[in-house]
C-alpha cells in the first residue's frame, strides 16, 4: 500500500503543509530535516534517475551559497574581502546555504507531489469544489496527448507529398512547420467546439452538477489523517514558541534548544518521513507475506 493509494485529500494535506513549512521555516535543523526527508522520498518514488537530479540540486545549493555570500555583506563575522573590497561574512554564507537548501527541498517536494498526484486526483479535488472546473481541466489535459498524436499524423501525411519536417531547406522547412502548426491549431479548435456541444447536450449547464469519482474515505485514511494532524499541531506549537526561525542579521541569534525542542524536531521529522515510512513498512509486509505464500505453495 503506497502513499499515492490513499485518499487524494490526504495527499493534498501533506503536500500543502509540507510546502508551507519549507517556505516559512529558516531554522537550520528544520531545513536539514526537510531537505534530507524529501531527498530520500524523491529517490524512493522516482528511482535511481532522481539521484542525478538531486546531486545537481546539491551543486546548485553550493553555487547559490557562494554567490549569495559574495554579493550580500550583512553580518559582523568577517571571513575575507572580495575583489572589490566588500566583506564576506559567516552570517551571509550561512543564510545563503539555508536559502539554497530551502529551494532544493521545495523542488524535491514538488517532484514527489508530481509522482503522487495523478490526473484523476487533480480532477477529483477540483471537482469537489468546482465541478465545472474539473471538466474543463480534464478536457484540457486530454488535449495534450491528442495534440501530440495529431502532430505525428499530420507529419506522416505531409511526408507522403514531400512537405514534412526535415524534407526542405531552411525557408521551406519553416513554411512546412508553420503549415503543420496551422493544421494542428485548426484541428484542436474544432475538437473544442465539438466537446462544448457534447457537454451542453449532456447537461453541463444544469445546476447541482457533480463529478464522478472512485475514491472513498475509510478507516485507514482516518488513522493517517490523525497522525498527520498530530505532527502538524506539534509543528505549529514549535512555531508559536519561536523554535522554527532564527535571525541572521546582523548576527546569528537563536533560542537555545530545550527539552521540548527535541520533541518538535522528532515530530517534524516524523511528519516529513511518514509517507516514505508507510511505503517501506507496507513493502516489507508485502514481501514477507509473498514469501510465506510462496513457501506454502512449495510445500503443497
């Protein structure tokens, strides 16, 4: 059972609050927790190819940190001077590192959201609030695949008469591509007109229209919502007690960690890692059960 198989409302709650926390928290502990959590979760969802992208983000963090400290000169702890005589400070260097990690964590979290949210979930969530909007979204998203297919069909047809892509010189190539684009635009507009007439015949303009969905909220979803809101509540308590933000200008000023600070750290880490933890635990259970069934089948 993966996190993406839970109710779309739960997926939306997690990604909404996780992005809010990434955006507003600048405490190094919270930033590092978010960065490491979504680094691991993005690799879990998207596979090994995501490792290369995350490494590129790490390089982006280093470059941004150096650039920020080079052109921003607040702070009282000087490291050295740049070529025009301005000071490079520890505070600016540290703040640039934190901001770079925030941006990288936000991008990785967004990549996780794209992997979890399907088109059906987007249409479902939009349809609960705006049923008409969900229908527009479904038609709009479907048009992308149709445009791609029609582009291939038109190009194959025009290649038969020697006017396809790559069959002429520069000016002729531009003319051929513009004609293909004109055909696709005309075809797409006609499709939208036909879809609008079909929508009208099926009662699109009637009041109290609802959207069809196959999702239901069960006890499994309720238990996960409770766990999420416990983590969210503890994190908001940390924000209310000034545990999630620190000052970098003119010097680094932060509250000393106390007993409850570590509770907040753990609760925030659990909130960020809960989706990946669910997938890991359920994967272990599945493999164990599959192994038991396989052993039982061999005995028979």
